[in-house]
C-alpha cells in the first residue's frame, strides 16, 4: 500500500490551528491586565469645587472646559467617555499634570466671563476662579499630554483585544460552552468581563464535548442585561465604600 504523507501546507495549517488557541489563552488576559490600570488611571473622577480651587491655586490645572454631560463614542466596553462641550454648562472638567481628569458640578458662569478677558464696561469683574479658568481656556488643552497618551494606549490595547477575540470567535472552531451569538452578546459586558469569561470557559476550561443545549443568542442577550445591571450595582456600591479616587467614573 502506498502511504501518502501530508503536504507541508496542510501540516502548517494544522500547526497554526493548534497554536492559535494556546497563544490567545495567554495573550487575551495579558492584554486585559495591561489595559485595566491605564483605563482606570484616565477614567474621570468626580471631585468638588474646593478641590478645583486648590488645584488652581497650586497651578495643577493644565486643561479646563465646561460641559453639559458625558458622551460615549460607542457601545464598545473599551470606549472612553468624553465631556460634551457647552459654553454655559454646569459641569466643570479639568485635567491635572499626571493625566487624570476631574469634574464637579457648579453654577454656570455669568455670561461668557470665563472665555474672555474682563470688560470694564460690563460692570463687575469675574471671580478669581473665572479669571484663572479664562487664562487656562485661552491657552487650550495640552496636546500630547500624559492623559491623552495614556488614553490612546488604553484604547489601542482594548481594540487589539477585541479584534483578537472576535477573530477567534468568528473564524475559529465553534465554541463548546455556548454558540457564537451567545458569546458575542456576553462579550459586550463592561470592562471586558465577557471577553475574560469566554477566554476562561472556551480556552482555559473548555468542556470535552459541546454542551447540550448550548446558550443561544437570546440567552446571551439575557446574560448581557442581567450581568450589566449587576456590574453597575457592584461598581456603585464600591464607589460609595471606597470613594471616587479608588473607583472613578
């Protein structure tokens, strides 16, 4: 009997199919561990007007703007909220030299006093705080500052992590603990929790055979809603217990 050996291309393809899960098993958690502290560092922290005055007095405010709230560029768990600029917004957002952003809620300014130099013909001069903020606003934000660089690095890590996960989920072998749609919806959980759950259940502790009645897409939507609510409550309680410095948002 003539024995035919597998072609090099077939051996190479089989080798890659065996190597990719091993690489992702370590790459995804490592990327998440790198992303988490960076995202935590640049996450906006609620503060007070007294802290704003202290930062102004000590020259710690490098950027400032008024806003009407927060805007999120997308539903991706790695996206970073940004302040919605508003001339007379009641939210004050400022950045300190270490790259962290702080915000508080205060009274809107009288007219546009913080955007321009005092006009003697108008009457009362702006307060000391408004004068300081006018100078900082006129100077503009610090391009390429620590906060921007750290935020960009966190966004890049989250993007690479998501692309690798989606590539394996869509183009790899069918998952064993749930359907692809199930894991897609679970993967949208905040803070990358769903991606970590997929990594653990499908790469680190996969079942030997497909689980009977694997989770469907609708079940994944249910898990997404319930787990998202649970995570939100847990974060809120942790913020009350440990404060906004430890649990920002």
